[in-house]
């Protein structure tokens, strides 16, 4: 902030002096017709000097603005877990499934986005969170990890491209995961026709408080959270984002919410970013059906087909 104000003052001062030169020159011409003949170099070195100083002030201003944007703001990234396995003979199981091969590939791709050399506009996180399903019906892999933990595990690892960070996985949305005084409103059961994990705001309130605490710690400029998609909106709202900005399309796995904050913790804005894993040019080339499939391929390109399948899942379960 100090550098930014100093740059503005310096630039404004040079602008004023430069603007006054034509007037001084005109006054001299009226009172001294031969001023340019006797002193041809009297004004131009001064102009060149002030032009160079103004250019330097502009450079300093740009650096100050860049520093302000990158260092004085902090960000929380909210993402959905990776894609899940899909079994046509047991469609209800999809609601509770572990990651598919495609989901695992997405998980490893996070190293390219958030690793030690992140892909702009992403920043390397200093803290990692993964939602705890706390539900025996939800699939856990051989490590005992839920799909949110599995999604973030490669980035957290101490392997090349990883961050060697512990994943905080004690928070979630169910009422069993926080004390009564830490909760928002909880439903008695999951919302009919919605995700079986949608209990309302509930313990997303406590989770948001914990994320804010980590973001406020010294040296933490970015936090990455892998969450269950029906609860991402609740978590973002509890972090300060306006509710009307938080719609999350059901078949969407590539989207990331970036919530920006001042160092004081004051919420600034929400930005929608994409991982680029299944959007744009970096298409996924692995299995789409059978082993490792998420769902039939047309689901990714036909939201109506996906919605129809979700209705079928809800009716069957």
C-alpha cells in the first residue's frame, strides 16, 4: 500500500510539471523571442528527464499493483472430488462410489495446477482440506480414504510435484462432525430428490470457521478444499460468498470456486475457474465406459441425459 501511494504521488507530480512546460515555454517566447536560439537545450533535457522519471513511476506503480494483488489478497479454492465409478447394474451405488480411473487422473492433474510451480491463475496452497463423509455407506479405498481425500492425496504427497502437506479431514457437513453450537441449520434427513449428503448448512458452518482460521495464519496465502458437490454452496456461503452466486451444475467436476479475501479475513469476491482437465483443449483420453467409467460418455455433453439418469437414481434409491 505504501509503495502504491508513493508511486501515485510521484507519477502525479511529474504529470503536473510536464503539463506546466508548454505554458512556461509560451511565456518565455513572448518575453524573449530568441530563447530557443540561445538555449536550445534548456527545455528538452528537462522533458526527457521527466519522461524517464514518469516511466519509472509507472513501472513502480505496476509492480505495486501486482504485489497488492498477489500478496495482500488471500484465496480459498473450493473444488469437487474427482469422477466416480459407475455400474449400470447398480446405479444407486454411484451416489456413494469411490474414484474412477478418470477421477484418479484428475487427482494427479492437480499437481500441474497447484504444485510448487502452479499454473496461473492458480496459486500453490499452504493448507489442504478434504471433506469427511462420516458415513459407512460411502466408499473408502484401501487407505481408508473417502473420495474427497483420495482426490487431494497426490497433491498432498511428498512425491515429485507434491506439496508434502497434511490433509485436514476432520471437517464435513453431517451433524455428527461438529458440536451443536458450531452448526448452522441441519435437516433431520437428506433433502428428498437431492444428494443423500445434503443436510443443509449444518456443519459446513464449523468447517468454514476452521478454513478461515487456517487462512488467517501467518504465511498462508491460499487454501485448497476438496468437498462434496451438494455442500460446496453451503460452505462457500458460510465463508462469505453471496448465495445467488453459488449454483453448481450436477454433472460438473472441472469447476473451481476461488473465494478472495483481504488479510483481515473480509470477503472480496468469487471467481469461477476451470481445471482444464475436461474443458477446452486438454481432453481426458482414458476409459469412458466399463472399467473406470464415470457414466456413459454422453452425460458430459448432454445435461438432460445426466438429469434423467439422476432422476432414475433417485427413484431407485
